[in-house]
């Protein structure tokens, strides 16, 4: 009879445990069930404690932010030292930064993901690349800010600019896009590659015509999640492109810009007399921006799963 | 035989693949370039002293390191049980309907920008704690640890959850067949079987906490003092990340202060590097060992 | 003296892990006939097929020696255009593997990657290939449907049509009917009997009876070696080698 290896291990552990616990068989059963019921309730409680604050926080922000949420708020520039008016430049700035990040990180990241999944052989170079990606993923956001300051703002002399900030954010977003691209490509069955090649297609033709289209939903999901994180980050843009007092829209990629995360930081810590409604309203806008992207990504992912042809 | 355009394409793809090595090296080199002068400009004894007061040229970074470690340690103390238990709940106990609600909520938390969490921290959590615990201010290491815990919980939950799913169903079935309750199975069999994954989750959570900037900057107060008393936990403190973020805007380029901030960046870089690389090394080793066993 | 379709000389193939090798195969494949490669699993038949159209390159073999002459040229030579080779020598696999595209796109795939731009010509080739594989009647009105919607037998005939669209010289089939019901199997076997007038067929059969039904010529492989080769009918009635006889009679498998 087939006995899976795990069951032998499990059996040893469990019988050990049971042996320790019993005086009499029936009494043990009842006690074990009581322990289980109590334990389950503790776990449920802990899960609740974890989850309720999240809901509470989001709900609170929605409640306190909606009053100032109006068309004017979204489309007008601020006035009175940022204490009234709208937050248009911050919204536009965040959009610019998101686009800028996408421009640099998407082509590079997807191509790198294609390389690792489809072209790279199993050698030291590939292992180094993997270590590099893991390392990039682990660098703290404020260190990216330092790096961006040193390299793009000062060394390349881009100054505090959308360009510098976007480049900094792109490198930060790269690991996410590379990893999701690799994962999505790997999930496409190998047999499609073999068939493609057997019909006279080159490796790139096979990737371009068969594999990549199938992996696209996963890749797009990864891109959106990466950009979502970039849009919400403050530290990388603080010294590389974000500015607070810029009541007008940025004029070129070399100008600094307002951005929602940085704006929130400043108005909640450094501006006396800042109306609370505006603070909550701004936070609500950022939350909608970021979580909206999350919703889109989830939608794409679920939709693709349904329509999969394998 | 490749055509010319195919050749160009595969070359470009290869260059893209190697770009990550280029970038990590660039980051490393730049940090080194701007940070090592600090070792020259500030005597080592002063650099590793306990007084951080840049205006008067006191560059002791120990309070900052202490602050980071304190806040991170306690945030993991909170996040570990919360995260692991939630992961256990989702993976082993929760009915599918609840699972479908719970997972998106955790994902929402993962998506909330840290500045938003810091915002709530300042405006809601800190006053609340100040009142409840009768403290002089609500901006303390404790507040920071609390926020950091919630920031690292999504990481811990999702990785631990994956690790639990990866445990073969045959383990659980065998335990139940031998008379264990589900509760005993979880703690006696499933969780131990998933322990490398859970360890990876915790390490990555630590890395996340250590590297977090905005939330801690906004709620831990602004006191670069050495956390050497129990009470320090309920008093303001400063982390390495917060120091860089709050002071970088005001330093003159290439001043000593500037170099020291970069030096702190080097420390952060290496700490996070070690944590993340060892975390993935552990999980890779586990995966190859599992392949040998099965 | 008719030209042989393929002349295999001293072929040795070994994978990186030492698995399933071919040890010195010498074989000539007759044109416009069905040559059957049969034998127990692990004999090297699939490897031989993969080597003939250089698909084995994808698996990075440790050793690839000897020669396979196709139109007088050794196709194992590194300067050979393998892309073009694979168009001339097509393969159908044991499980139907439709590409995740429409029925039409599956068949037109080979033509499009070959650079064929004339849409009319592609349409014609697609229809011709689908008719040849007896699939046309069943799909002509839904060519834009996803290929995954077809039944197993239909999918396998689609895979056949894919290869036919490229107008190959040699068609190799690796246990093409092993996943199919008897009706689909009969359709494909029927196609092969008709097709040998135009093409050279190499067939790895699903079982010995299929081998006996289909073979004009037969080659018996055992553990990487070619044990015996001969004309079809005689081969299965009176094989020369005892090992062949044992396998044909079902004493091992």
C-alpha cells in the first residue's frame, strides 16, 4: 500500500504528541476538542485584530476626507500658502512621475524579465543577475533617494527634476517588474515553445507571437502594482524631484514638481494652521489613486485567469 | 541561423538582463563615494559615540542605529504573532467565503502608502496613545513600532500563507488519520513543515521595517537619544532612515554632515542587503531540499 | 536508383545527464513510404526524431556526433539553416498541442513566421492543409474560434494541418494517436496511407499492431541501438533478430 513519506513524519510527530497528552482516551478526546475550539477562537480574534484597524483606517479617511472632496479640489491650484484651494499640481505631478517611471522601467524591466526567463543559461552570470535583482528589491526607499540625489541630481546635473525623480523611481520599480515578468513567462507551458520552434519559428518569433501574448496579463498586473508603489513613495522623490511650494504646473522634465505623497507629508508635519479637512482630502485622493490601480490590476488578473486557453 | 534583426533584438534583451547588475553596482559605488569621506572627516570614536547633534558637529550614530533596532525589534514582536496567526487562519481555518474577503483586505494594507500610515499615526494614533498611556507626547518608539508592525504584516502574511499552502496535503491527512485534531495538526505538523517559509517571511518583514522611512519619521518624534532605558520605548526616538530623510534637505553638498548621512545610508544598504539575500538563500535551499525529498 | 530521403550514419546522441542516448545508428529512410521506428520506451526513437529536425538543440545535448544526410548535406553541421530544415521536416507530437491561438492562426503560424505576406496565398494554404488532414469539413465555418475548443482528435488533425501548411518533404509523427479514440486514430492512419505518395513518413507507432498495420519499412530500436531494419510485412511475420521477435510477440514491452 502506498504510504506517502510525509505521513510517516507526521505520524511520528503526532503520536509523540498524543502519547504525552493522555491519561484516558475519552477524556483526552473531549479536552483536545475544547482546546481546539478555544484555540480557533483565539486565532479568529487575532485575525480580526489584524484586519479591523485596516478597515477602520480606510473608513476613517473616507469619512473625514469626503467633505473636502469636490471637483474644485481636484482641479484647482492651491492658494493661501497651500491652506485652501485645490491640489491640482500635486495630482498632476504624481501622474507625471507615474508616467515617467513607466517610460523607463517598463521596457527595461520586461526585457530583463524576458532575458532571465527565455534566454539566460544556468550559469554564474545568471545567478549574479538574480542576486542583483534581490538586492535591488531590498534597498530601502530612502537609500534610493540618496542614490538618486548623488547620481541624477548632482552627478548628471539634472537638478531637482521630474527626470531625476522618475529615473530614481524606475530603478526602484525594476525588481518588481522583472520578477513578475519572469514569473508570468515561466507559467506559460514549455510545450508551446517547442511547437513554435518545430514549425520553423526563431526563438524571438516564438516569444513574440506565442509566449509573450499569453504572459501579458500577468506582466501588466505586475507593472501596475510596481507603478502603484512608485506613486505612493515619498523618500525617493524628496531630494530628487519633489517640491512643496510650486503652485503652478511643472513646465518641463527638468523642473521640480509637487507630488501627492510629499505634499501629504509636508502639510501634516510642517504647516501650522493647515485645515484638517484639506489634509484628509489630500490623503483620500492619494488613496483612491493608489488603490484604484490595485483594483485595475486585480481585475486584469482575474479576467485573464478566466480566459486562459491552457 | 539568425537574421540581423533577430540578432539585434536578442542582444538588446541580454543587455537589459544585465542592467540590474549595473544598477546595484552603481548604487553601491555612489554610496561609497559619498559616504566614505565621513570616515575620514569624523574620527571613528566620535562617529560611533552616542551624541547626534550635527549643528555642533556631534556625529555619533549609535542613537540612530539603536533607534532603528529598537523600533524594528518591537514591530516584529507585534507583527510576527499577528501575521503568522492571520496566515494560519487564512490558509488553514477560514471558510472560503471569509478567505475571499480577508485576502483583499490584506492586499489593501499592502497598497497603502507609508506616508498615509504615518499621517494616521500623527493625527489619530499618537494623540490616542498619549491619552491612554498618559505620556508627555504620543510620538514615541512605541507608536513607530505599532505602525511598522502593520506595514510589515502584509509581507509576513502573504509569504507565510504561501509557505503553508506549499505543505503537502498528505501531511495533514496523515495526522488527522492518526487521531490529531486540526488544531494539533496545524501547530504540530503543518507549521513546522512550513518553518523555512515562515522564517523567510519574518526576515523579509524585518527588512521592510528596517528600511521604512516616512511612517517612522512622522511618528517617532525627533529625538536622537540612545534607547537605554525601558522607558525609552515610550519616549521619542530617531531611526537611521528618519535621520536621512529629515536632514538631507538641509545639508550643504559635500559637507561633513552630508557625508555622514551617506555613511548611514551605507549601513542601511548593507543591513538590508544581508537580510534580503539570506532570506532568499534560505528559501532557495529549502526548495532544493524539498525536491530531493519528494 | 531512387534517392534516399535520409541517410543516417553513425549517429551518437547523449544528453547532459547521460539519459537516453543513441549509440551509433546507421539507417536509410526510403522516400514516399512509411518507415516505422518502434520498440520499447527508452529505446531512442523520440531522440532520433528530435535529432532529425534539430529540435534536440533546445535540450543542449552533451554529445551529437555522426551525420544525417538530407539532400546530400549533413544537417548536423552547425552552418545548416535549422529554421528552414524544420519547415521541410515537420513533426507531430504524441499529445495534441494546439497553440493558444485560433484554428486559422494555428495553421497559418508556420507560414507567417516564414515571412509569407500574401494573405490570399495564406488562406489557400490553410484550406488546403485542413482539407488534407480531413479537418476542413468540421471547422470551415469557425476558423476564428480558439483551437482549444476542438476535441482531442480534431486538435491532433489540426497539428497535422499545421505541418502540412508548410509543404514539408518529410513528416515525422511521434505516437500521434496515443491520446486519441479509435475513430480519430483511423482517420489519421487513413491520412498517412494516402499521404505517402506525396511525402516521406516516419512514424513512431503507439503499439506493435499499429506498427504492423502501417509499416512499409520498419526499424526496431532497443536501448539506443538499431537492432533490425527491414521491409514491413516480412518484418513482423518473421523478424531476423530474436530480440525483435520477442518484442513483436509481446514477451516484453
